[in-house]
């Protein structure tokens, strides 16, 4: 299992975010982590711009978006942006995309959220062809009529992953892409629901075994602080649970909320929990560092302790 860390926009002063993202990704590369996974927060910094920034500050680490909402831009525009970022980063981009959720697409953007799986298939018809450029992109389907010349191509193979939570989307991800990016999926949901469906779809399509990227909050702490870590996870990360898509995925497993998914405790407990994700079929771990404390100094110290453990586990779990 490859170990990665979530890096990207969070609450705070916009002017300081660039410096913080650069410092965080440099730490991740120096710590030996495999990937920096960059979330696309609806209200915040652009993930592909952040990936480009991080690529200029590093030389080895893979940079993955987790994930870019498809409805927000035309597939040609997304392909052009992704290919540009891929070139700037020296071929280290992994493009994670997805149909997002109704509360983002419909309620925030004012766009239709009808038949998201069908929309994803139509979108991939254009995106896949564009990412294979340069050359003409000629696609006609129920959603797009595209006749577009494209003069840019990938400097190296560009992995494409799709956020897939339900059976239909998992089939699409397995048939058409390199894998899936997950959030709110515990070990049982991954082992019993995600891996069998996406692996079968990939095999039937003659594709390699897919990547399964699981997002997991992690907090190194004393056993007496585990409940506090889970409460903090629910408080700062639990808003996504309002999505019916995430609720259905939680119902596939044993977790009832993001706090239950949190790998919290001492070194042995955290390592055991992360190994259980590997045993479930997770190929890539996207760690959401979850510091705890009563003030800024305590939060920083907690983050550093968890970072040190993650760096030590990266080589062990790979």
C-alpha cells in the first residue's frame, strides 16, 4: 500500500496558503511519502493550480487531485489544464475527477445534477481522448458534440481516477480509468463493496488491477485522547455526511461517521488500523492529518508527532 497525505486548501488567510502548501509538500517528499492528494474544496483554492505549485517545489512525489468536479468545466478545458499541469510537474500528476454531489453541483453552482453516472460516461468519452493528444477530439454523445483540435499531449502517462461510491460508478471506474478515490469508506466497505466491483469491471475490460485510494483521518495520541480525536474528526470533517452518496457508502461498512473511520491512538494502534485498510484491498492511503489540542502550540505539536509516525510507516507499509 502506497502512503500519501492530503495537502491543500484549508480554512485560513489566503495570502498564507501558498507558503503553507509548499512547506507541506516539501515535508511529504522529504518524508518519503508516495503521493500528495489535493482536495478540491468547493469554496477554496483550485486543486490543479495547487498541484502545479507543488510540482514546482518538488522533484519526485506524485501529485493527485481528489477530486475535480466534472460539471464545473468542459472536458476539453479540464484536459488542457491537466495536461499543462502534468507537463509543469514533470509527468507527476494523477488526475482524480468525479461527478461530485448535488449540494455542490445543484445547490452551489446552479447546474443540473441529473443522471451523474451517465454524465460521467459521456464526459470520459471526451476527456480520455483529449488526454491522449495531441490530435483532433471528435466526440458525439448524448451530452457533448465536440470537434476540437488539441495541440498538447501528455509528457508521460497521466493516471486518471474517478471518485466512485456506488455500483454503477465503480463499474465505470474499473472499465474506463486507473482506479477510484474514496472518502467515507471503511475497511468493510472497501473489502466487500468497492474492491470486488471495481476489480471485476477492470478485469472484464482487460485493464490492469485498479488503484483504490482511501482517505483516512489519522491522529497519533494517547489512548485516553482517542475519543477527543474522533469528536474533532466529526466536528471538522463531518459536513460531507449530509450527502446521500456518502451515507449509502457508510451503510456498506461498519462506520457510522467519519470519527469511526479515524485511525487514532498510540503508534501500535494507528499502524494496526492502517494495515487493516491494506488488508481490505486499499492500494493507496490518503492520510488526512488530524491534530488535537487546546491551543495552537498543542495542535502543531500533535501534527508533528503524527507526521513523524507517518514517515516511519511509509516504508513499512509500502
